[in-house]
C-alpha cells in the first residue's frame, strides 16, 4: 500500500512523518531517536555523511563537521568543511537525500507524494534557493508549504476549526522563530498579513546561555580550555549535552544540577528555573513582539484569536506559554510533541493530495515507526548511516545513493540516482496549502483530539495554570532495544576486572541494563532524572524526568518497560514510575507504600515486587494493569528482592530484621526465614538458582544461602558497608559494591573467596552486569559518575 511523506528540514534536526491512509506517524530517522541531527560530515574521500554518523565522526574531526547551516541559506560565503567549500543548499540536499533513503529503505518503496516545509518569513530569494534542495535530494517533483501552514494542518486534525476562526502559530524551534496568523476559510487555510520571524533565535541559543552560566560559575574555566586539546574538546562536548539536558529538565522541575567534568576539575553547577528564565526572558519578549507585528500586519487584534498554537521544541519551556498568554490574554495550545507538529502536518497535507481524504488525520499521533513499520531487525535503530556507492537496480527501490562530495564553486552537491526513485512516484503537487481547496476542507472536518492547553485561559472554558505543560515527564526520544542476549552467549567472567572510562551522570543511584545489553538506565535522585546510557558508546543518550526523585530501577524481561521506585525526602508521593522504553516516556505512575526501594520484576514479567523500606511489606504490582494487586507481609525494612529462575520463589533481604524471607510467589506467603549477619541490604541469585548471595551492610560480609536447604553455607568478608551484589551471567563471579570503602569486591562463587578488590568512585551504591557479561556498571553518588568495569572476555 502506498504512503505519503512530510519532511521538516529543521535547523537542528530532520524529521519525517508518514501518512498510511489510516494513521499518521513519525518515522524513526536517527540511531536512537525519532529525529536525525541536522549535522553533516565531509569525509576526506569526498563523500558526505549525515545525522548520527556525522555526530560520531565529529568527535575526532570537528573541522569537517557542519551544523545549523540552514541559518546560512542565502549567504554567498560557503562553509569550509575539511578544506572544501559547501553551500547551505548543498548541505540541506544531503540531509534530504539521506532522509529519503532511510524512508524508502524502511517502507520498501518510494513515497507517492512528498511535502517539504520551509519558514514562512523567507523571501523570494531564499525560496528560490530552497527550490534546489529537492532536486539535490533526489526528488524531481515535490510540494512545498510553509511550516506554520503544516502546523495548522496538524492542529486542524485535532480540533475543528470553524470557518472564519483565526489562529496564530508561534514556532520556536532549535534555531529560528516564526510567527504567522492564519484564518480558516470554507475552501482552505489562508495566511493573513506578512509572517514575522527572527532568524537566529531558538533552542541552541538557550543552550549557549546555560553553558555561559556554567562558565561564569567556574570563573571562566571553560573559556580557558585549549581548543586543540582532544581531552578538553571531549569534555566540552559532554558539558554541552549536559547543559541541554538541564534546560529540558527545567521544563519539569524547578531546579537541576549540571555535572562538570573538565580536565582536572570535577564539580556540579546548580541552576534554578528562575535563573534560566532570567537568561531567556528578553529573547522571548522579542518573539512576542514579532508575533504582535504579525498580528498588526494581518489587522487582527489578539482578542480575535481562537488560540495561539505553540510549535517547535523550545515552545515546551514553561515561560514561553506563560508570557504569550499573559501578553496577549489569549489561550495557548501545545501538543505533547510540539517539535513534530510540522512534520506531522506536512504528512497530513501529502496524504490529502494522495486522496486519503483526511481520514487518517482523525487518529494522527506520534508513534515511532520502529515499533509499527514491521521493519524488524534492530527495531529501527541504525548502527551506521554511511551509505557507500552502489549501482542502481533497474526499477528497484531503496538502493543506496552515491556519495559525491563536490569541490569548488558553490560547494558539493548530492549526486547520483535518487534513493528508491520508481518512475517519479513523488508526483508534482500545487505549491501552497491552498492548492487543493476541496481537500483542505477535510482537514477542518477531522475529529477533535485532545489538546494540552497551557496558560491562564482554556479553549473549553476551564482555567489552566500558567505552568501546565504536556502531562508527565518527558524525554526527548525513543530508544528501542533489540532481542535479549541468548543463554550461553555471554563471555567468561574474569577474577580481576579492569576499569574502563567512567560515564558522567549526576548523583547516580540505581542502575539496570536492558535484556539486549544496549542500554543502561540510571536513576539520579538529586536531579529527578533517569539517564539512558548507550552501552556501546559509553555515553548518556537520553533522559527521563520524574515528578518524584527516582531511587532504583528494574527492566522487564522483554525490555519493553522500566520500573522506577521513587519517593521524595518528605511527603506522601511514593510511587513506581513505569517507563515505556521504546518512546522513553513515563506512561504510568503507580502509588505504593512508604519509601519503595530496590524493586524487581518477576521472570515472566507479570509482577513487580516493590519492597517498602519504612514498613514490613512488599507491594505486588501487576504489569498488565499498572496497579498494586496485593501486599505480602514480611519482617521489618525489606530492601531487596530476588526471584528464582522459575519465578516460584522470591528471596527478600530485611535490613532491620537480619533475616532473608522466603516467599512462595503463587500463594504470596512467607514460607521461611533465614538468619544472616546484621543488616542484609541486597540479594541476588545464581543463574542456576542453587544459591542466593546476600550483602550485609553493617557486617561487611556476603552470605551464601543454599536454596535447597535454605541455610547459609558460607560467609565471605568484603569491604566496608556492602550495599549491592550482582552476579556474572556465567555464575562464576559475583561483584559486591562496598559503599564504605569505595570499591568492588570480586568473589569466586566456587570457593567463596575474594579474588580482587577494584577501586571505583565515591559512595558507590549499585552494580549491574550486562547480559553478555562483558561489563559491569557501578553508580557512584558522590562522584557524579558511573564506573565501568571490564568483567568478561
């Protein structure tokens, strides 16, 4: 079945959405995200790569990398990448070329229609230059519409726009700002007056403001970094990413901390929402003034607006909605995914051109194609985005395009046969949103969806507080694990692990690795953040922010959900947050008892056992309903739960009672208690289920319980205050985190002897071993780091 495509070539990212008749959805472009970075890398052989591959290569050769070049469209001065000049038009062409190739590769055929968006405030000169981008990207014919028109089409799919209604589109993206006024007509949507914009204002400027704040707090230490020092460059890249995450965190929380790992200087910089808002207040005031100019040009008073539609990722900043609403005295409406509204709207218009009649608009929503396209394999994640030249197959689709890095003149241009072109299936369409009036009527007739209304007024008459945003914590982007590591596919564990480079994470506490071994989830209590670490890359690639400080985390056996215990220093908001791994968003918040601690998921994935630190019970949570379906009474202060491989038995470490409870999971009753040394803190079970290891915090020991006799058969002295114990997949070695001595003790399970003591960071809390057994991750609260140990070979 054919499909239509909407493409948003943004300043900081490229996004595409697909209309498949019955629904509109985002298609995954990046290695780990829905969108692909708008970054290019010029190879020394003349080829050009884009997206995540370009970002990775920029680490070692930043002078060959181009970013934010959409801002340069119309500038006659070329960008020099690796000594070769490139025009902004050519670089945009490369972005479009690779996006089209990815789409065709995923869908198995080329799109029937393509709609490409551009800023509304571009003049004739820039639009004429932009006309070259589709040709360079491999499209003979494409329909082009303005970004606000596409956004209005998307909102029309979610809320009926009555004839004559006027809306303003406030588009604050990564690099630019646009303000446009539109009116719904019986035969379409018309732009009123002249759109206004600010060419160099967006999220990247706010990121820079946060970085400058950190530099001031460090007395100019960032500015003193030697630009040619690779270590300093790596540290600065990490710091920039942490500044971005801090900015995003302040859309949810009122304060955050930014970890700083500069050469010879490690610290944290605190940033409050009030401080951040002071940094960006003047730029946002300038956007509101531009919006007022657009209204004056359209001869529309603010009171005549039905709503102000907030579009673009930076519109999620609470101050934006508050200031716009206060200044104009009008309601503001923002979708849960405002950064995707333009691409989704473009796909809606492309679908109407195909003859889908807008039926799919009624169900338009953001669903990463990695979960729904049936592409299989790695779930839509790519490990490399470089496509080497290959001959075009006659009549075939999806053949990789040649890479031809042009030299001289106006810069390199993408060349070769366009990806997946099949007899010009991307047909011509009338330029402009009014090209098909009868079809645009369908947009206004689409079924009303739920808008997240922000500001002091509501479109439906109800008041909404000024700081309300899209519900629930938010992270940027989806991550889709692949199949779990198969049994016996793991490495042989080592008696003396060696350290690998640490990973910077603010005050990490809990850690769990997905069954496929690709990602590690790390909780940060101090920042209310769950960081997602790419195991292969050794870096944080995403963050999920919670309303309540997270404590510990467990991942379901199928890798689809992560469960996070969370409780504040004071107050009743004790809960388990359920994170959908594919979209990296919180999908449920389940109230539980007092201070939920080290939770565990049953082997069949149907229950989560949540020990209550401050009571004498285990909450049993159903993963089907995301609700507590029962309580198991145990001795005081349960800290940790381990399941037998068959899931029939659970072992609970009860900290104050000096007992390990044996629980029959079928009857949910305690069938026995095993005395252990003082303060049992953590339990783990060997892969064959024959032994349970128990770390006793105050005793400084690890006890080995035989599961057959239910008795302690060995006690091993380890470091001070062992807080966690994990075991290698081959069962030969256990790794004990010693919080009081900043080390990890390695125990050979065959003879219960310590084979090595490995130093880690300050105040380590939890260890987790990757499913293949090659690495262990240790969270260090006071070092703001995750230690990585090479544990297998």
